[in-house]
C-alpha cells in the first residue's frame, strides 16, 4: 500500500468528501479521486460507498481507516517526542478540559506558563465531550472524574467544592435562605439536562427535599461561566465551584452548612508521554497554581 495514497485515504475518510479532503491536502478534487480509485484498484476492494450527499466507508474501508488512524496517531506521538529538546521542554502541547474550567480558571493562567517555557506552545481544546487521548486528539486532559480509559497515567489535582451563592442585589430583593428548605421560595439557576460531564451537577435541585422530587429551575444554562454571569446579574441563586468563588468576592456565600458533593479533578496523559518534559512542567505548573487557591 502506497503511503501517499493512505494519507489521502485517511483525509477523505475523516472529511467525508473528496472536495473537503482536497482542501486539507491542498489537492484538487480530481487528484484526490484518482488516488482513492488507484488505492481501491490496488487492494481490489471498494473503500467508499459514493452517493449524492457524500461518501460512506465500506466495511473494508472502516477496517483500513482504524489501522491508518492508529498509525497516524503513533507517528504524531513519535514526532512530538523526537522534536522535544533534551535540555528543555519544547514543542506543541495539546491540552483538553471542560469548557467551564478551561475558560474561567485555566485560560487566564496560561500566560504565566508560556512566559516560563517560551519554547512550548499550547493548543487549548475546550470540549465537554471527552477527547480520545489514545488517538492523540489531545496530549493531556484535565477531567472532572477519574479517567476510564486504560493505559493512561493519571494524577489527582484537586477537589472542587460547590458553593451556594447569590449577588447582594438578589438577596436585597428576595431575602437570604436560612436553610435548604427555604430554597423552595427562591429563583434557582441550574445546569439542566445539557450539563457539563460532572456527577451530581444539579444537586441543589434536591437539597433539603425528598430524593426524586427536585425543584424546577427559573433558568437553566449549560456553562459554568454563564451561570456565574447570571448569578452576578441578580437573576437567581445557584451553586458555583469554589475556585470561581475565590475570584468573585462580590458574591455572597449562602447555606455554608449545606453538604454538597465534591468533584475529583484529575490530570491524565498517555503512557507514551510519561517521559515528556512538556507534560511534566505543565503538570507541575498546574499543581503550583492550584496550591495558591484559598
């Protein structure tokens, strides 16, 4: 199998069309089509079903693409390790975490890391769907639970505690709840059904109530940052991670005795990157910054 043809095949399989693959490879649609036809002829099997709306991999195409994806992932891993300096960390580091944690806590602190390690560049991938580290969709992940993927190195970073809070303007208008049952008379902001991948994220809906009988939210959002903004705007009260409360001193903490679930945060990366200097210094930077939290 010709390597160039496999590279084109992989691009087409990922893009779903000759045209989009050609844009990625800087080739014409006809050149891409010829490469795929030549590969199918060499293998004597069809790799794609062609139809008006695009291309679908055949069973044989699926099998080939799984292997090709794995090869490309291992090559990318090897390239990253080979280009890293023996003396100091260097190269690109792809970091993934949730949209909420990444946008509100991590992103503002990256300037400090990049200043310390100017030969490292960061690609920050914020996604509430977990990216596949084994397939090199990212190099390292900060996750709100213990990683389930096998063959990942993992390190516990921190515990996140939920803090019930409201703005002074909201409390002036609606009063301060004294116990969990008082939340029945308040305007709740919750994550709703489309929430980040965090267990018990809507715990406030049932606090002080019988299980299975949750309160309804006045407002549902699917973003920690948006929840913080709406609470500060006085729309309602809600529960925020403690790392956000540390940076929003204008909010008032409520019901401090209320027992809330905690979130275990982990740092994870593939076994192949165990000796990577970029990964090590980024992990140590996170631990140092997290240690500064009150």
